[in-house]
């Protein structure tokens, strides 16, 4: 498999194609639900009830991609490079290493992260040597921005939401791991997801980046060991059920939010 990474900066409009590969399907076999299609019936309440029933039928069993569930147009406009650097450049971000068991944390200013670290990932760099802005940020520093984010409306009984906001370069991502259920939304860029059910752990090394897994392990997988996979784009939300294994790969420089239900 050939993986080619080139560099483009995120700006408005988003979605530059910066990674391309051959030999990998882009079709998404995951269940897809369109909120917009339901809305076209002009029956907002009926559409919401229908979608809620639909969501609950997948919530405990199957990842699902939902289109049009949120409208984050305003949030997206606040996430332009100019606005983020102007407003939040001096705020602290906490970076985590991009390996499965990420223990190392590094604090720096958002501006330094953008200037020094936000760049394409090489497949030869280990997860432990890659710093990823996701997961452990002091969200109170970013509160004024995150307050504008419209999260997916659905909750599971007995859960509430916890957010994780991230920005990362093309070719970065998190290798296979699992935890509780939640949603993933990209604000800019595209994110490829690789998923396995809880009882079918994937073959991987916890310190291997998703990109090197894709280059070195994925092509040799027999069909019965292939992951479920899907690329999500702005306007789509991926729901992952409890304890599903997953790894991510940012195809572009991406801005993204996970909403964990815990
Ligand atoms: O968005 C990402 O790159 C990481 C998401 C993830 O793995 C998670 O939400 O647990």
C-alpha cells in the first residue's frame, strides 16, 4: 500500500485532500442515518422521535454515522486559524502522546503547538513520540469557544456528556483503544475511523501509530480480520458504542470534538 502525505494548512473552506492511498476502500459500510432527510418531512417532532428510536436501536450494538444531527456552522466559523490564534493563542493546551496507553502529558501554549507541532505525521514515528492535542485539555480555558458547540442531542440513560476538543495534523491519530460510548464530530478536515467489536480485538502494537498500522499491518489482514471503517466529514457525527475498539487517522489537518457519554 502506498500512503502519500502532503501538507496543507487548515483554513476556510476546509477539507483539503492531503493524504491519498491506493488499495483501500473509501466506502463506509457503517449504518448511516440522515437527520436532514427526516427533517425534510417538515415534522420536526416526528423526525426527532424517529431518529431517537433509530439511535436507541443502535446505541448498544453498532457504530452509526448520523448526518445533519448538529449544526455547528457558528462554531466552525470560530475555529478558523485566524480566530483561534488571535483569541486562544496564549492559552495552555495539554498534549498527550498518541499511543494506546498515553501516560506522558506536555503543556504548552496553543500558539507554540500550532507553530512547532501541528504538521503531517510520518509513518515512521512512534505513537510515544507524537504529541496530540486531545483529551486532557483544561476545558475552562476554552469554555467561551466550547459553549458555542452544539453537541449531539442524544444521551443514554444515566449518562452525561464530557467533551474533548482536538486539533491535529494530517496523518496523526490515536491507535486502537476502547472506552465507554460517545460521539465524534469533525469541524474541519476528514477523519478515518477503524472499528472492531468488543470481543474481536484487532492485531496491533500499542506504540504503533495508526498511520504505520495502516501501512504495515492492514494490508496483510485476512478479510475476516478487517476492521469496520469509515471517513467522517464536517456535518457528520459518528457514534461508537461502549467498549468498541477504535483507532483514528486524520486525513487532513483536523479540528474535532468527542462527546463521551459517561
Ligand atoms: O478523534 C480522535 O482522533 C480520537 C478520538 C478517540 O479515539 C476517542 O474519542 O476516544
